[in-house]
C-alpha cells in the first residue's frame, strides 16, 4: 500500500465577438481584460505526453509515467464498468463512440476558450462543436465564477508524482481564499454531486503531486461543469473530505501498479 503525508490545514444564442470576452481584471496591450499575467508562481517543468494503444503516458526524466486519466480509467469499479457497458449497448457502439468523441472535442475547445479568457486572449471556433463549446464556456464566465479566483499560479500545468504518475491540471491557484485545483468539465446532462467522485479524485491526484513536488498544502478541489442547455454546476471539496479523496486516489494508484505488475491488461483503452 502506498503511503503519503497529507498535511491538514485550517478551512476557513452564440455570443457576438465583442461580447465574447468580458472585463475581469487588468488590461492587456490588445485591450482585453485578463485575470492572469502569464507568469507562473512556480518553476513548472515541461513534460512530454505520449498517447499509445495502452494509454497516455508522460516522459519525465526518461521515465514513462501513466497519466491520471489512464489510472482512473483502469481502476473503475465493476459497477461503473457495468453501467458504461449498458449505456454503450443502449446507444449502439457507433453512436456511443460519436457521443464520446464529440464530447471530448467540445471539451477541448471549451477549455481553450476558458484558458484564453483567464489570460485575456480571445479564442473562437466557428465549427458546430466550436459554437456549442463557446456558449458553454461563456455560461461559466457569465455566472461570475472567475471572480472568486484571486490568484492563478498556472494554467494547464504539467504535474507528476515521482515514479508513480503524471498529468496536467486546468488551473492551480487560490479560489475563494484557499489554494485549489480547478477543473473544467462539460456535460450533455445535469450531474448530481454524488455522481462525480472521480472528478474530485482527479483534482486530488493533481493536488498530491503539486504538494509533493512544490511543497504546497493544496486541500481543495473545484469542479465547474457547463451543461448543454445553459446550466453551470459548481462543486467544491475541501478539508477532510478532500483528504479522503487524496487517500482514495493513492489507493487507485496502488491498484493500478499492482495490476500492471501482475500483467492484468487495462480495461480503460
């Protein structure tokens, strides 16, 4: 079983081009307003990502580490696997693959737009998926959730835990007064909080890695989900609950590496 020290801390219709980027903080030379000046708080090291048939890995100091998402996919519960299989059977393999691929593409575009907003840059994609993603990103912006982001330490930050795993988080910074990992999600349907434990576990994975490598005490994960149709869901885990997600993550890492050592093939790919 893996062991890690977790420090407890006290918890105190498509928009037009002119409307797409709203004032948030300071001005860039182009006149757009930004939240972040682009200067990372820490010396984040670039890492090389490699996508292969066996899953995504990251090359760190000549060591290939599995990604956070690969580990989560490979250690899903039997119940989660059964529900996914039942959904694919209902939809049919071809339709299910299209739904999955469209959601991934839409999510990538939405992430790019939101990251651009934080940096005071404009990004647009006029494809059908791009227009959907633009609306979903704008819904998050319009709800004012970025006003709660008082510090940005970095965007799309490469993170790793030595010898165990690696990945890239959307945003790391200070949210509602606490150091936090922020993750942007898009969804076709409303998601209840009790359905998204793996989202929090993903945030916990990045927090554990950041705390290990950069000597921080991140104890909070923030999930912002933009739902097709206009809803935006904000879910936060912090303090002892978030520490439990950290321990759940470390258990999943242990499961993954035990399976790899025993030669059991990943079922996530």
